[in-house]
């Protein structure tokens, strides 16, 4: 009989990345522990914008676009599994999404970026449309005259990200996973065939581990021989009061939730571990929202928040199995909502099998060493 602190595999971090992987691993029949620091931790998973977004992802690494597209295509399957396992509808909608531009210069830069992106060798093509004001106004009634144009791709969508986090945890439990909150892992060591994870007053023994602890990975990953120099990047969001449904597509910085509220986002700031909101940024977000939809001038702001993204040096995910300590895996990314389907349905089975497939080799942290040396 195994002790209660022994598992086939321990996932460190119960956010969207650890939750999605843990759910996939538990579904495969393994005895899995999900160890999470708790409510005091920094958690991007509780403060994000909820987009399942392909548009614009992958400039500089075409395979990241392909991975993102794969996840977007498999998202309906994940949503159906979560409905069956957790009895939660995560409110997935994938009607395509728009990125709106408020000046000719913005539009020009946007089109240049997407043109360069889709011209990259190795990219699974995804067509994007460029629309002028008149074409946009037909598809998104109510846009302001300062919206000069925008881009559209049909793969984009959104979900309720809090319901998603909850559903992943419920699905994990349904398949026999053991969730241990308030369990901060201080150190990881190899002892023969097993990993020893040290928490306060407790040691867990496992055959494999997955480090999915968001910003905590920077400290834990080197202990298993992986370099994961992730940093915080702050994003601020405004939440507007509930209004009658008028927006049927997510926009890159504005969307109407399944509950009727409007989310206006989201800044990208280098502010270290400071996760407080500031009026200057919020005012800029509000100004753009009102210029995009003048009717929002009369809609009240209910609340605001800031949260910290988990950013790698080049912005792309890191997936790696340690060469020094095989059986220790690392997963981190800054689009954990979008990639949840890929994490549950593609990455978790690879980890269960003990090998990351060739599709994921370009995401090794070794690319960061090469860049540094160059
Ligand atoms: C403002 C904002 C907007 C965003 N918008 C989107 C979006 O629209 N679409 C999208 O796809 N993504 C979006 N993201 C990104 C997305 O939220 C993140 O990619 C995702 O939440 C990362 O999940 P994670 O599990 O890696 O990290 P986190 O959510 O930060 O979770 C890490 C977990 O690890 C635990 N932990 C840390 N250290 C330890 C330790 N030592 N021991 C045990 N547990 C530990 C913590 O308790 C925490 O629960 C956004 C992020 C922000 C901040």
C-alpha cells in the first residue's frame, strides 16, 4: 500500500496551466497530486481577459502559431469534456475575433505585422481579413467614427476563464486527482528513482513532476536543471456593468462576457511584482473603449483589477523535460486560457508517456541559452 504522500506524478501549481495538465493526467488514469501555494500567491489565472486567441500569435516562431491554432481547434472538445466531467459550461464562443485600430498608422502597423506573421515558413495558414470602417460597422454595429479599420480572423473566441479554472479542478477531482491547496513547494530533489518535493512540514514522493507554478517556476525549475527565467508583466482590466447583449464577437481589448458585463483590457506593463491598478492606465483603457463604442460613455465601471502575466524572455511558451533529471517536466506560457485545450489534450498525454513530442521541441528553454550566447 502506498503512503498518502506518494503519487505517480505531482503537478506543482494549480492555476490554468497546472489545472489543465493535471486534468489531462488524471483522465489518463494516473494517481496525480495537484499542489498549490494558495490564495496569497500571484495568480494570472484569476485575473485574465478570457480570450481564446490566435490572431497575432507566433511572429518569430511559426510553430507557436500552429500550437495555438491546434488548441483553438480542440477547444470545443475540451469544453464538452468539462461539461460532462465537471457539469460546468465554460461559455466557450468562437465566432471569430476583431482587432480594431483607432488611427491609419495603427491599422498600417497591424496589417504589416499580420502579413509578416502569415508569410513565415512552416506556418499552418490562417487567413485574416482587413476591414475598413464601413465593413466593420456592418459586422459590429455601434462602433465609433474614430475606428478606421481592423483585422479579423475566424479562429478567435472567448470563454469564462473563472468557470474554466473551476471546471478543470472539478474534472481533475472527478478522475481521482488529489488537490492539496496551501501547499507551497520549497524545494525539489531527486532521490534515486523518485522526486522528493518539500513543503512546510511535509514531503511528497513521486515518479514524475510537472512544474506549472507560473512565476514560481523561476525559482523551482533550476532545482531540476531547467532554466525558466519567467518575469511578471502587469495587465490592468476594467469591468463595466451588465448591459443588454450587443457585442457578438470578442475584440482584442473589449469583450462582453456570458454574464453581460464588459471587460476592457488589458495593459502590458513592466512593473515587477507590483499588481496594483493605476488611474493613468485605466483612463487610457476607458478612453479607447469609449472611442470604440461611444455608447459606453454612459455605462458605469463596476470594478478594476490588475494581475501579473507569466512572461518568458521571448514571449513564447517553455515546455521541457529535464535532461539532467528525466521525469521532471516544466510548462509555462502567457496564454494559458487559449492553450488549455492543447495542455489537457496534447501535452498531458505526452507527459504521461514520458516524452514530449517533436512538435514541442522548439519550445525547449535551450533556445533561450542560444539567444543569450549569440
Ligand atoms: C491581465 C491578463 C490578461 C490575460 N488575458 C489572457 C487571455 O485573454 N487569454 C489567454 O489565453 N491568457 C491570458 N492571460 C494569461 C493567462 O492568464 C496565463 O497564461 C495563465 O493564467 C497562466 O497560468 P499558470 O497556471 O501558469 O500561472 P498562475 O495562474 O500564475 O498560477 C500559478 C500557480 O502556481 C502556484 N504556485 C506558485 N509557486 C508555487 C510553489 N512554490 N508551490 C506550489 N504552488 C505554487 C500559485 O499558487 C498559482 O496558483 C492573461 C493574463 C493576465 C495577467
